[in-house]
C-alpha cells in the first residue's frame, strides 16, 4: 500500500461521509480562492483556477460554493485572506512528509502541525529536506471495482492520450502524466469513456519506506490527524504498508 495514492483506501473508511464532505468543501474553497487571487478569476487564463474548480466539481461541490470562492479570491466578496506554502518533515520510521498548506495564520498552523507530528513520532523539517524525494505528476485513479478495464487495454489508451506510466493493481489503476499533459490526457481518456475515482496533480515519491507493524499503526494515526487539519490542503508521503500488516490493523479496528 503506497503512502500517497492508496491512503484514500483507508481514510474513506475512517471518516464519516458528511463530516468529510464539509471539511473537503472548505479546503476546496480555499484552493479556488487562492488560485483566483494569484492568477485572476478567468479560468481560460488561469490553469491553477481551472484545475481547482475541476477538482471541486469532481467532488460534487455546488456551483454556488465555487462561484463564491472565486469572488472571494478576486475581492468581489469579503473573506479571509489565505497564504499558501509547503511544510516538509518526517514521520515514524523516517517516512517523508510533504504538506501543502493554506492558512490565514502561519504561526498558529506551524504550532498545530508541529504538535501533531511530535505526539505521533514525527518532526517538522527544514525547507527542501524531503522535496527532492518527490516528483510532481498528474495522477488519474481508476477504481477497478467500479470500472472494469484490462491492464493492456488501459496502458495502450493511456500512452495514446499522452500519459507517461501506469500502475495497475488489484483494486485501482493509477495513470501518471507529465504536469503539462495532465489536462489533455484526462480529457482524451474521458472522451474514450474512462471514469476516475480521483484526478489531480500530486507529489509522487521516487522511493518508498516499508513500515513494520508498530510504525505502520503510528503512521496511519498521524496521517489521519494531518488529513483532518483544516489548513492542510494536500498531504503526500512515501510510506508503504505490506498488505498482511494492513489487514491485521484493519481487523483490530473493526
């Protein structure tokens, strides 16, 4: 179980749907507002805004919410002003953590994130301490339980769309693209009939750290608490939990 992509398989089981949705909409609104503030409210001229709105639509965020977020970003509606930046650090077992932050109070966020890391066997690092372990890629995830497609057919379609690579597993298939080709590859695959569980630009680790049972439990607890923090927009890591250990942990929590 890779740290970033398949974390979703666990977190969806952990969080109540309505609570998760409300928190997600809040984070998506921030992302849209910041994109609109930094690049303007015209989607055609602002790729970051276009992708933020697409992500909001993928998660069934109402159009009224999207429009309000754009207006807050362009100054047509009053609201808090958020700044965006990155925190880097480490989790149990030396796992790398890369956190995209959006906050209206940098000092408060720093203190809260540091507290979460400290109490769960991690620590906050300096800028650049783990960024070199990741590459920014487009990531298109297909839930193979919901959309059946063979590996060879999907690989051929993905490469023809301009994608770079395919990670085909038992439950999901992940298509990777160059960031510059992400939107065109997604559009081509959707036109071919493919449906995605999630689609976004992401930080993909070059290598993974395999955790033992003890560190795995700590890491999952840490990820859950970081994911739940309002100011953490996106969360990336490079941990790997063997399926046998994952099954044991899930059995304990049932």
